[in-house]
């Protein structure tokens, strides 16, 4: 429950920072009520997350509390990097990967690791399970980047092209600058400096560059690469068959959102 409530806290505040109007097919908190209500609702969920964690005691509590707090700070750092990147024309792929590792992947890893601690797994198993979660989180965020441009609004529950409108430096953007010819690269950089009243042309032109440069296909391949690495880490955990199958099913569900 701690991780679930904390995750929803980050989404409420993320929606405020991105000025997003829809989340999971519903009106966002700050849009339905107001920004102050959104901020306070998020703050309350953060407090509740720690309150739920206090249900545990002894070594389990100490270990989970330390790990959870460390991860919370990393997520804040990742979110700040994401915001900073909006004002930078070119972002190195390694910096993008660090950003999504902190913004998204570490929370997935932490959720699984805390579960393994509570379940009495060995130190070696805890590490392997965390690695599985972090790698899966990287694949998931890249997939989220891809779907934001090439997914279907009816299936995602949010408007397509939000990252492009916000000038987010996603995998698609970074890879397109690597692969595109000079004309396309210059056009892409220009598109990410403008904020037109009607973003339709910006979105469609950007998507065309992503596709024609090969960035879209490269993104799908990288999603598969990180997913495979995640399952390799899970194999090394040596956990019981029932738990292994459960975690593998979760992983498969996450990566079947795109073909």
C-alpha cells in the first residue's frame, strides 16, 4: 500500500507540473477542483504512504524505511531532471537513461525489493528482484514514451502527443537526433522550441521524424532489450516457482502494451 499511495501522490503532482487535464481517462485532480487542492491531496498521500509503512516493525521496518526514503529522493531528482531537460536542446542518451531510472525505474525496483524483504527473501534474492524491477521500469518508461506518441487515446486514457507539446526529451527525441539527417534534426530542434496554440502540426511532424529517422523502431527494440535483461535478472533470483511465475506474468503484462 505504501508504494501504491506514494506513486499516486507523484502522479497528482506530476499532472500539476505538466498541466495535464486527463489521467487514466479521468479529469486530473487539479483540473476537477483546483491547483491548491491538487497540491494538498498529493501532500496527504505522501503522509499516508509513510503511515502505512509504520505498520511494520523491527528490522523489516528499518530496512524498508531506509530504502523507501532513498528512493523517494531519487524520484524527486529524476522529476527535476525531466523538467530541466525541457529547456535543453540536446540531451545525451546516458542522461536520459539516468533521468528515467530515477523518475520511474527505481520505484518499480523498490516496490519489488520491499516485498522481498517483507517476505523474508535472502540478500541475494532481494538484489536480484530489485534489478528485475529497475530494468523492467526502464523498459516501461521507454514504452510510455513510445505510446505517448504512437498509442491510442482510447486505450491509454490520456491525450496523444503530450510529451511533444511539453518538449519532453524522450528516448524518441534523443534517438531521432542521433539518426536523422541534418535537415530533419534541425527541424526537430526547431519544433521543440515552439508552443503553438494548435499543436496538431507540431505533433504530426514530430511523429513523422521519429518514424522516418528510425527512432520509433529503435525504441521498440530497446524496450525488448531491457525487458529481456529484466527477465534474466529474475532468473538469477532463485525464488520459488509460484513467486517466479507471478513476477514473470507481471513483467509480461507490462511489455505487451506495444508490439
